[in-house]
C-alpha cells in the first residue's frame, strides 16, 4: 500500500487569508504547510505500523529466497569489508523458522520452536541452544514469533519511518540492552497475495550492518511443523549450550 500526501497549495487555504497584510501571508502559508507536512508524516507512520501489524497477524507462514549483504565498519582508513550470501528462508508461526545459506558457504539456522540449531556444513559442527534464551530482541522475534503488534512492543520500541522504494518501514529497537543488536529495520509491502516481508536491515553493537532482501515471497504457503525438525548429521561435532 502506497501513501502519498499532496504538497500544500496556496489556493487550498481559505481565500479570506489573502485579504490580510502581506506580512501575514508570509506567516500563515508556511505555518499551514508545516501543519500539512506533520499530518502527512503522522499518516505515513500509522500506515507503516499497520502494515507491520498486518504481516505479524495475517502472514502465518512464509517462504522466500534471500540475499544478505554484510558491511563491516572501515578500520584504519581501509575500505569497509563487504560479504554477500544467498539462500532460502521459511517460517511458521509461532517460533519456527529456518535460514538455509547456500553460497558462498553452506550453513543452516533452524528453530523447531524449542531449540535453535546452527549447523556449519563444511566443518560439520552443530550448536544447539534453547530458543527462549536467544530469541528476544532478534530479527526472528520480529518476523516469526510475535502474534500481534502488542507482542512486538513488549520487546521492542517501534518507530515508523518514511516510505522508501515502495516499502513501508518500521525500525525496531530492542528494549533489552543485553543483546548485541542496536536495531532491526523491517520493510514490508502489501500485495494482492497479502503482506510480504521484503527487507531486513540489522545493525549490531559493533556497527556492522546486515541487509537482507527477500524475493519470490510466498504468503501463507502450506508448511508443516515437521519440516523444521533438525537432526544432527552423522559424525557431527555437537555442542549444546
């Protein structure tokens, strides 16, 4: 959904305004414009939050491909380091999701609703952690855990941002200071298929920015909870934390 606010035009002001002095004209019209701009910004903010709420409440499952670009801060005058990865993403509310990285290295991040599994295919190493210990304040909490906007607001301060690239944007700042993330900015779009997740911008406490863009998003596909079960491969080095 695209929200556009028309620029204030002089002839929209009541004509009696123009019967006053020239000085008053210079004061009244800019004030009218400022009020109009503020009202427009408030309307766009409400639209962004409503779009995010629609995604959280109505998109119960999803499937997409993704590209992730991670940019590390420049050090000692050097150019920033940039790493690009690609893969597939799938989720089923509540709390089931998986990121399957294909290139440049195969890795899996899978939640079965109780345990978060991280699998490095090349090293054949698996780390298992209780989901409840790591979920709060993470991107997964935004896109796959909360049932409604109030659920998100329990863990995040939500700030609507201006529309950009045809997307509605909301910045989510974790309320807890214990995590390693500064903010998660979510971009969603409303289509005839429903509300789609289009982008995530994740800024960590070290200044590293990770931008994930999603394509070929499927809204509410038939997804089985069993597809999020993870079994460590034979011979894998498994660490449980």
